[in-house]
C-alpha cells in the first residue's frame, strides 16, 4: 500500500516567526460535532515513509507534545504549544532539519495505556523538509483520519464472552462497572454435558485485556484435542482500566477488584460454565503485570485458589521497585542509583535503552493517567486531596514521598508473606510457582531474587526459578527446564496439582 505523505507549506499572515507552535484543526467531514480529549503531536527525524507516528512502550527517537483540549470545534483551529508538556524536551529545542509530524486526538485518554486506539482521530503523516523549531511560523495540521472501531468479540463454539456487572464495584464508583472475561472451553465440554472442569484463570500484562482468549484460544483447544494440554477451562480475565492495570487488588483509588473477583465474578463463571467450585480446581497464572496480579490474588486469598504460576512479575519486593529502593526510610532518588548513576529501566541484550526518568517523561506526555508507572500509584498509593492517588516521587526531581513509601508497604508481597508466614506458610505450601528471566528487560528479576531468598529461607526452594539468559519477552520460549515451552510446563504442573488433590480426596 502506498503511504500518503504531504509536504507542509503554510503560514499565518498575522503570525511572526517564533518558537514552534501548531495550529490543529478538526475536519468537519471527520466529525460535525465538537470533541474533547488529549491532543498529542509527534515529531520524528526518521524520514522513512510511515502511516502513523507514535511513542512506543519504551522511549524512542520520537518527540511527543500534549495538551488537554476541552472543546475542539470542527473547522476552528486550536493552538498547541509543544514546549509546555513535551518529551524528551520542549520542541523549540530540537535541532533544525527535516522531520515528519503527526497529530492525534485521544478521545478516551487511553493512549498512555494502549497507544493508538479505536476511535482516535489523527492527521496524515506530514513531511517537513526544512524546519527550525526555534524560529518558525505556526504549522497547520488537520485531523482527517479515524482509527477503525475494534472488531466485536463474538462467541464461537469454544470461546465465549462474559460481561458481568459487579455490585461491589458499581457501589464504589456510583455507576455500572462491568467485569469481562473470555472463556475458552475444551472440546469435551460439548461432548460430555455432565462433566465439570477445573479452571485456569489467566491475567494479561499491561496494555492487554480479555481479548487474548480469541487470539490464543484456538491453539489451546487444538492442543487439548491433541492431548498436549489438560482438559481445563481457560478463563482470560480483563484487568484493563482507564487508570492502567488494576491487578485485581483492592484499592482506595480503583475499588475492590480483588473482592469482586473472588466473591462475584468467579462464582458467576462457575455457575455458568460447569467449573469445579473448589480451591483445588482454581489455578492462576499471568505474565508481567499479570504475574504480579496472579501472585497477589493467590497470597491475598490463600484458601480460595489451588496454586499460582507467576512469570516475570512486576515488583514483588519494594527494596527493588525496578531498581529503586521504595521502602520506608529510603532516600534513594527515583532517577538515580544509590551510588548516583543514572537509573536504567529498559534494557535489551545487555544494552541500556532508556532510563527510568526518560520512561516517566514519555509517560507523562502521553497521558495524565493510565501509564505503567501511574498505574502502580492508582493501585498502591493513598488518595490525595485532589481525588487522585499521591505519587511515589516528584516527577521533576525524583525525590520520593515518605508517606507514600509507608502506604505502599501493604502491597509488598515479600513483606506480606514474611509478616504473615505463621499462617500463610502452610496455606501456600506447594501453591507458589514463580519464574523470571535473569536478564529481565525491566530489572524485575531484582525483586524476584529478594522474594526467592525469603522463600528459600523457609524451605521453599522449589517455589522459584530464575532462568539464565532469558528476558521479559522470550521467557516462555523452550528452555532447558521446559523444552516444550513454559506454557505447556505450566499446564502439566496444574494438571499434576489437580490430580494430586483429587487422589487425596479433596
């Protein structure tokens, strides 16, 4: 497909040259009604023809500017100052040269969480052959395109959509809140209508949702029919939320998602889909934010679930919040290591790609809420006077807030296990399974090492595995200890746990 590129040739008769500004207009043919949202402008010196510009999960060479737009009338331009909220720096500080530029109106403020999303309005990618951001006339951009709507999730023979209104969450928010799931049924579900099945509850990572059931479900059904997987019902839960990833933890900011899961959604699923309503038939698994979430749910409800398989979990010990000591009394700056070096966050194959400060800077430009770091605060932080969660650290200076440090302790999984081991130790015997790559791209193995050291001190060496040479993205690929891949090993271990409990008469 040939990409549409245009050379921007524009000037304002009444405007004198000055620092770069943008005049953004909503095309009346795109929307006849006024709109509001977060207006993002992307600037890139990569001149390769592109259909869209944007910022990735980790900072790239693309500059981002943002401005909240309370009212954008069709045909009436708004002036955007890309020096006010910008990453990596105010646009006027970019060097003179050739660039490409694009504007996007994020109507539902989901860009920080999902990037380009259904319904977003955006412009053509415009090429600027010669631009001096420090001294130029305002540049005109028109929003003329719309991201297509998301395809509806339709039931198939083996994959079913569940949308369930939670009374607990509805009461918290004062409006209807739906919990969603994609349920993958094994072939025997249809052929043996009297049979009940154990369930694997799968929690996605940051930016995902329950639609993974439609992507992964067909392969799961096929592998069950071929005898490669256990006859289980796979439930893909939805932990996405406008504030980021709610991780199924009860929170003063997001509401009682953990209670809603165990008291409302799972009982509803067990009634509807012939799931075995016993702890030994309920298993949890998840990766990244889903890894933390699944581990948290198991530890928070030790009698309700029969085991968790948590992979590359988000920080499970706050002595390393991706490299930051976020425990009470720590004076470590969020942007620097304890010895004063720049704190790296994103790495790959031994190469440092982005610092923690760069990651946060891009996130702040993308959106006021919903980004990865802000998502932690929406779950773990106390509510501030403005109704939003208090921040762990000042975004400009990196200085941590001692009050927030103390509050975050209630979500430190290692600390909770340690302080409650007299009760939790026996309840969780044989139920914890944690796997992480030794070279995790976000330094998540650091917190896992701390947690595993504690578990080893309690004689639970088999609860943890740190896989040499593996990172966040390739952890599930075949390895020495799981030559068929981690997905199938987890499946076999869930089957063994269920069959052992069945033999013991549970």
